């Protein structure tokens, strides 16, 4: 018998957990947290960098609380013009556009 965790524990979201969950910060106006299950610094840093490009985002940060916990928390504080939910959605759409462009560009020029 072994206490070694399964390698899939770090990438497969359990049935009872949601991949993405949003929480409002009760102490700060226009501020909230996203908890993203089964992700790490790779995705956290990409989303963080994209959010900082938005002029309506006052603060953005992310953390992975512990190496044995398989989730990240992204905190977003915005101006009154936009909600953290809208800023997050906009950042993901912009990333999709950039990655689609990269996907279209690379196959033509690699060979």
C-alpha cells in the first residue's frame, strides 16, 4: 500500500468541483477572486499578463497557495467602468484571438 497520490489528481477536475468559480471581495468595491481548479503558474501568468493590459484593471495578481493544492486564485480589482467578471471575460477573449493568430501563422512558416 502506498500513500503516493495519483498523477491525474493534478489535472483532472473531480465531478463535484467546478473548474472556475468567482467570489466577490466583500471589503473592496469592484474586486473579486477567481478560483481555477487544476491549473498552475502557466495559465495564471498568461491571464495575469493579459489583464494588466486592460486600462480598467487597477490591480491583478494570482497565486498558487501551496504546491500540493492544485488550483490558482486570481484577484482582480477594476474601475467603476467595468466589473472584474467583464475584465476576466475580455482578457480570455483577447488571449483566444492572439493564440488563434499564432496558430494560423506558425504552420505556414515552420516548414
